[in-house]
């Protein structure tokens, strides 16, 4: 019989080959694997993965799969991932199938964001990936908690300098808008640091 590790590697190679074949047919399948990354990009991904493993106190034998990473260059590709029309502030998405990012060169063209803090966004989405795999829920967790934790881990957005209102936790239980990230980070910061 073939060892499990070998068969997993064979499956990964088959998956990569399929994605490589599909990339010319359907642009959303332009997956960014380590073989396509330059040295700095590979280093950034390794460091972000390690930071997530440390934050969640994962041991080397705790198996969380590395996510496939897909870069998108049009709003139609972003909309296709969620199967709905998305707001211009949406620039990255985490699903059970992997991480999806508007590529850095198209950020200003198809989103309302400026270039900058790109690796913070990657860290934010990687945080979602680890949290979702650890909790095995993929839904039902309050939006303020998942977004706040990802913001906290990635060191994004400054905290709002105003007290938390009870209504914030109910407003952002299953709702997302641009403010959920700031409110969520403020609440998660209080939970972790206070």
C-alpha cells in the first residue's frame, strides 16, 4: 500500500495540474502557489502562517492545511467567489476552498482601497482560515468576533476611541459593513488585553 503522505502529495500535484490547466480557461483559477512566488513573497507567507500557528498555540502535529491562494484582477471575479454583487470595499475573501485576494496591482482599479498594507490583508484572511479550521464552524460565529480577531492578529485599523455600546455586539452579530472591523477589533482587544 502507498503511504498516506505520498498519496496526499500526489493529490496536491494533481490539484495543481488541474488548476494550471484551468487558469487559461477561467481567470479565477490563477492560484498563487509557492512555486510562483518570489523569495520575499514566500517568506511573507511562511511568516504569516507561523504567526497564526503561534497565536492559536498550535503544535507541529496540529494539522491545519495551508490554504490555496487565488488572486483576482476584476470585480466580476470577486463577485463570482461570493456568487453575488460585492461592495467596492471587498478586497479579500476566505472560504472553505481557500483565500481569494484582489491582486496588488489592481487594488486601486477595482476597490476603494489604496495600495499599501497588502500583507496585513493577507494576514487578516489567513487568521480567518486558521480560526475557521480550529472552530470547524464556518458560520454562526458573531461577525464582530471573527473580523475583530482577524484585525487584531493582523495589526490592522486603529481602535475607536469611544466606549463599547451593548448594541454593537447585536448589530454586528451576523452583519458586516465597514465599521464592523473597527468595532470588532476594539472588542477583541478588550477581551484579550483587559
